[in-house]
C-alpha cells in the first residue's frame, strides 16, 4: 500500500522535506490532504487519533502513524536507504536533521517574530529587526556549520553523512531553495562563503528523480503562506 502523507494542500512547508525523501526513494505515496475531503480526514485524525500529531505533517504507513518531520524522515531513512544502517550513523544523521529543523524555525520566525497567530502586518517592525539578525548572523552561522560537517565527512564526496545520499542532504537542499526564495540577496552572499553547501544544493537539483519532481505539478510553488516568504523589505 502507498504511504499517505498528511499536510496542508497549498503550501510546501514542513511537508516538503518528507515529499523530497519519498520522491528520491521512488516509493508510492499519496498527498492525502489534496484528495477530496482530505483536509477533513487529516483534522479528524489529529482530533481523534490514538497518538494524535500536534500539527501536520504526519505519515500513515498501514496502521502506523508517525508525526514530526524529523521522526518521519528517521522512519523513512531506515526503510529506504536514506540513512546509515549502523546506530551511530543513524543518530548522527538524525542530529543533522534536527539542526536543519532549528534553521527552518528561525527562518519562519523572521516574518512571525511575535506570534504565529498574528498577521505579518501586525509585527512588521519586529520582523524587520529579527530578519536583520537572521540575515547577518544566523544564516552565516548555520551555513558555516554545514560547511564544517561537509568538510569533515571522511568520505569526502560532498554528502553530509558517509558516501551516499541521506535525507539531510535533501533537507538542506530544500532549506537553500527556500532561503533563495525568501532572502535572495542575503542567501547569494552567504553561499559565496559556503561553496560545499552550494555544490551539494546543485548536485541534489540534478538527481534524476528530484529533477523530475521539481519540474512536475506535484511541486507546489513557494508562496506567502508557507515557511519561506518573500517580503523584499526583510531581505535588506
């Protein structure tokens, strides 16, 4: 049976990290919330499930339901060759993914620094200040760490972990896609100092299954409802 991925139907958001892994794995899956009544089914599962997710995304595999992006990727990585098989390697892969999650949260908070329940227009002065700190300090700090991880990978083949592609490689690609949309000027400057990250991003974009997915209607365009939003005034 195909996996069922539950996430909001009109944004990439955190669900996109899972979609990229499913696409690269070449496994069958359904974007369940895009089906007829799919959002209603998703909300019912969150309200009445035995182990309800706090928020989407969550993945249904037969009777197993997994929530939280990093946990879903941990599950898929072990099943589809997107993570090392040894426990230490698996934990290191998971650690990198959790750090990517921190990066994503900070990117989101540039446009919602006061509260997620408020409109961007209700917190623009705070967003301008938060975005400046993110552009000038946090993007370079995160990219410097990923550069270090890539440089210290003993396999030396451009991946974050080992000799083969793992799910954090796909997730870091997605972060750079999102940052290039939301902060094109700041991201271009930062990538000039992070050549390994830039090379990894470019290599992922050329992987056959990912390239086909990016060109397909399954890939939702970035928009101002998701995590990565383009407000030109925040790009400095």
